[in-house]
C-alpha cells in the first residue's frame, strides 16, 4: 500500500490527466501502476538514459516514435537523465514537506477525499465519473475542451511557447524587462531548434489588465514601445487580436473566463458564495483572534442547492469560489528553486475566481490563459511563486497540463534592497534617454541572474540566443550595478563604427536641444559626425557624445587665478610659470591673425584619415600637409622652440588657454567642433549648447592672465633648465654657436621624445599595484576558463580574485606564487564569483602566450609597487578610490604604456616597475602588461 499512496501523492502533485487517477485507483492492477508511473515520470521530467527501457511499456508505434524523437539533439538537451524507477518516486514523495500519505485530488463531481472504507461499488462509480471528465474536458463541453492545445501532450516535446504578461499600470522596469528577455531567449532558441516542425512555438505578449482602476492605455503603449526598443519583438500579442490564440488582453477575454467558471461550478469544482463584505470581515477578525491564519471558512461550500438557486433568482450578489479539495497539495519542480510544495487547504482555503461584479481575479485569468494559449514554460519573478499554488489547482481542475515554472530571484540595488526608483533609473525608457544601446541592455540584463559557464560577459543578441539555458539561471539575487552596465555598454559601442551610431547620437543631441530645428542637413550630419568621432573612444553611453560636445563648446576657465581651486592640477600648473608666457603669446597671435584656426571649407579635416574614414583614436589626427591640423602642429613646434618648453609643460598650458580644461580630446578636433558652432548658418543652438566663441575666450583668457601674480609669470624649472644644460654640453663638443637651435629641434622631434611626452592620462600613482601571494587556487565551478584564487595582499583578510588564467596555467603553477595585484578595482562578479582585484600578467602581441609577472622573492607582501621618476609619497600620490578608478577608466587609459621591454622587464612609459627588493621581471619580451 506504501507504493500506492506515495505514487498517488506524486500524481496529485503534478496531476494533468484524469486517466492517471483511474490507473492509480483501479484495485489489484499492477500493470496500471506501471503505466501510471511511466506517464507520471514523464510529466515530472524523469527520463532514463536507456530509451528502449522507457519505451518497453508503450505500444510499438509509440515506442518507435519515442526512440526516433530521442535522437533529436534539440529535444535531448531539455530532458534530464534521471531514472523513473519506483524507489525514486517513493523517495521524492516521502521527502516532500508536510506530505500526508494518501492525499489525492479526486476529479469527481463532489471532489471529496477517498475513504478507505468505501465499498468497491462507490470506487467504481468514482472511476467512471473521472473517465467522463477526462474524455469530455471541462463540463463535458467539446468547445471548451479544444481550448487547451497541450492537453494530453508532454510539455518537453513541444516547441517552447513562452509568454510575457505585463500589467499596464506603469512603465517597464528592469525586473520586468529581464523577465521578458529570458522568455524571449527561450522562445527564439526553440524556434531555431524546432524549425520546420510546424509547431506553435514563439514569444507571446499578453496584457494582464484585470486591475481596471490602475490599468491605462498609455501604460500599455509605453510597455510595448519599451519592448520594441529592446528588440524583444513578440510573435503574438495585443496588436494581433485575430491571431490563433487571441485576443491577448485579459479585458477582452471576459466571456471565456465566465464560461469556464460556470463549467467549474457544474462540475462541482467551484461554487457561488453569497457572503457579504461585513461577514467576511467578521470571519477574518474571529480567526485572527483565535490565532488562526485567516481564510474563507467554507460557509457556502456545501450549501443547499435550492437555497443557492433561490438567492441567484432573487438577484443577490455573489462571488464564485474555487472548491479546494480536502487534503490537497500542489508540488512543482521549479527550474530555479527546485521542488516547492504547498498544503493548499491550509494555505489558501476556497479562493475567489470571479468577483461579485463578474470581473475575474488575476490568478484565474492567468491559469485559463496559460492553458488556452498553450504556454509550455513560465519564467517570472520569485514574487509570483505563491501564485503558482492557486494557478496549479485551477489548471488541474481544468485537466490542462501545467507549464514548467522558473521563478527568478529579485534584482537588488547596491544597498541590497529591492531595486526601486530611489536607486536611480530603473525604467527602460529612462535608459534609452540616458543613451544606452538596446543590445547592451539585454546583454547586461541577461547577466542579472544567468551566466554561460565561462568568463565571457559580452554577448551579441545571436550569441545570447545560442548560449541561454534556463537551467543556468542562478537562485541567488542579483545586484544592479550601474557602473557595470556602463562598462557593458562601452564594450558594445567599441564594436560599432561611427556611422552605425550617428542617428542615436543625433537623438541625444536632440534631447539636450543642442541643434536647431530645420537646419541644413549637410551641416547637421557634419556636426553629429564630429561630435561622435570626438567622443567615440571614451564613450560609455551615447549621451556622453552630447555632454562631451557641450563641454567642448563651453569654456570653463575661471575668471581669475584666485578662483582656481587650491591644490588643483590647473593651479599648480599655472604656478610653474609656463602658462602665463604661452597664453599671452596665443593671445598675441590670435589678435594679429597668425594663430591657426580651422578651415571653414574643410571643418572635418581633423576627424578624417586619408581614406575618409572617421578617426576615433585620440592620438591620431587627420588632414594633409596643407590642413588646419598640420598648421597647428607647426605652430606648436615653433612655440616650443621660442619658449623652450616641451611635453606637458607646453601641452597643458595650451590646452587650458584654448579649451578651459586641463584634459580632453585632441585640441584641433575640439577647435574644429567649435568652428562648426560659430560658422554662418550653424546648426548648433548656441544658448542651449553653451557655446563660447573663440573671441570671447581670448577676452576671458586675457583677463585671467592679468590676475596671475607676478611670481608665477616666469618659468622656474622644467624645459628652460633642460635647455641650459643641453647648451652647456653642446659647447663642450665645440658646437656652442648652434646650441639653442639644436636643443629646440631635439625637443620638438618626436623620434627621440620620451614615451610620456604628450601623455595626458592619469598618473601611474592612480593605480594601487601591490605585491601579493596566492594562498589557494581552485577551478571555478561554472566557468571553464576561470581560476578562483585566494591572495594575500597585506590586508586583514585575503582577497578572492577570479582570473582567466586556466587556459594558460595549471593550479600548481599558481599556488604559492608571488604576484602583482591591481587592488583598487571595485568588486564585481565573474560568472557569479565575487572578484576583488586583478592579477597582472605579461602577454605577447596576440595574447596566445600569457605569463605571470615575476616578483623578487625578498619583496614584502602588501607593499606598493613604484616607478622611478614618480613621487609615491604624500597625499597627492594616494591611489584613486575604487569608484573613481572605475568611473574614470584609469587602468584602461594607463594600460597602453604598461609594456615589457626587450629584456622582459614590465615598465610604465619605459620606467621599470619596482619593489623594495628590486625590479620585477617576466619571460616575455616586448609584450604588454594587463
């Protein structure tokens, strides 16, 4: 009897066919038990590794069909190779929480629990009633029976029919967008897997607008627009009301809900309830006073039919309640959360299907819609998990198979609270306005609760479809990281050509009202192109191109020297004395007309290379020998010679004088963009863009120079001292007469320039590179290319760091090794593993060979690596905080100068990386360090 009861309980938990009840309840029939167990195991996703064994109890044609389908790769990857033997079923039944042996949902007109003392005649009558329901469907109505296309089929053998069912009560937010994405990915992958099968697989958009008070057409349109922007295009939806399973708004399906509710009443699975609100409140208060969880007490559950008929005839208002079977349980095998079970009778009681107004309740609509639309899998947020209890009971009563469920964990803000408006932008439309790419958004959303088992974090849309697997959705909640989203967006932008994003940048310029309406199309294209090319290398979002253009067109030089912030880079530079002389020379040349300005006939010269392709690298400038960029370069050489300065002692003063900033893109590109804003018939809205013309800049610069104290108007160090030294050495060689000329020429010649000449990026001191020791190494459980490492970097606790070194090294190569660790990186998850830092390695040009940087054995764990020629002491030499280092992309900007020399020594700008015990080394010559 133990077998009967355990098997029956599992059957009840996943009941989708009345014929199974008959098989289990017919006495003395071992064959029936075998058939029921086989069928049940398929519904619970239990499959044997030997398909012939599974097929042996089936008719020959069915076994042949099963054998043939099992060879289909796309279907095999949806089936779990678990055994369907009796002991497995019994074990699973006995392990279910609050399991009561013998509980079974009897699909009879009275829906009562089987009594062991019932005589055989009663049992036979119940079996016959169950058979009638199984053959006729709900209420024996053939029309209703046809509503459930998946009835009698295995969900796993069908092309995935996924659905996203938003409520039109607001905007589409991050959580809803992720839910839509996961369903869309499964649907698209299924369409590829089942291509040509003629099935109904697809992505269904269903509008759940039963909340009449809050649902609006505006919200629905907003949600549909956001889905369209994300590229999550539906195969069926509210804009296709005549499609096979339409209409797709719940408000347009009322007749169906009413008809099915009536059918459930006729079958004894639902009943009218005439309790007034006051009576229900009294009932609730009484239960709470007694310490009982409030639920409906069943007042009208078994009421006299004559009394019910009389009250209906009298027009008394009533709700329709679902009759929860005594001892009923609902069990699901959730793809994310595992086995979940509920004691239905104790948890919900008899719940409402139709309100007294005739409006159906949410869970009734969802269950009916999932069944009638043939939905095979439901992916949704964990907050809907409790709804599965009611929906499961309804689906079982309808005789429709339950879909497979996957309840995803919530998305949290960085404070580990549920993501909401207080955490910043959460609606998809806001992300669009903020300049995020649709493909980057779905890439990042996919990573909020899923990974493909590798360290890859950048996916195209097609790659996501191919890689996505519902079984790799993680159970733990995900934290929404805006910095990570921006990084993902920047990676997608880098893969795109300037021409591909021009229309998107134009949108951003439009949002900021920076361009005039009805402006010349050619000039509009040129300005958008220049703005895009100028910012392309540093863009994290499309909005960056517009905000950068506004910064370039503005001029933020303070009115006076005193207005410069004390200790700022600009003020310290002015104090060096070079700025005053260079700025006054620029003013003089501008007023005399000898300072080069962009050619109005070719304002794109600085942005285009010889083949008329956009230049996005900041260290590259376009134009031929007669162009503005070349004229500017010649002027800078002459200025360097005249003032005896070079490198940053020249470039920083010139940049501040012309742009009002200490850093930014190439000056000739900035001045060219400004010229577009000043030309006749310009497309730029000067007021909104904050344009400060060159003439106004020169006036402000002149006023600023007048405010510089006398003590800071002459150079005190730098290039003049170098020039004097070079002159003295030249005289010793008998070349005194030409010393000044040679020195100036040497300073201006790029062939002998220091690698750091012209470098305007962050200082090497911004990085916190420390000596560390790897204490422990293990393979990442879910990522094929990742090692997880525990590294001592001199802090109270070791750091955990994930590195992509597994393809290049073994665990024994790493354990115990001293390494260099970049420590001021913000902690982020790599394939679910919290990684806090980065191990620095040397690699050859194509990264086919990767080796650890070797640290002197006597170096101290936790000590900071230094570079000759840079001051690593004091507050100014403190490494950037993690957030600042991440937002400013410090490592990415410094990385091009981190290289190994011809001896394999890691260097920054040709200067070696040092520890207290000496120079670091590597086995790779003329490589990169990253």
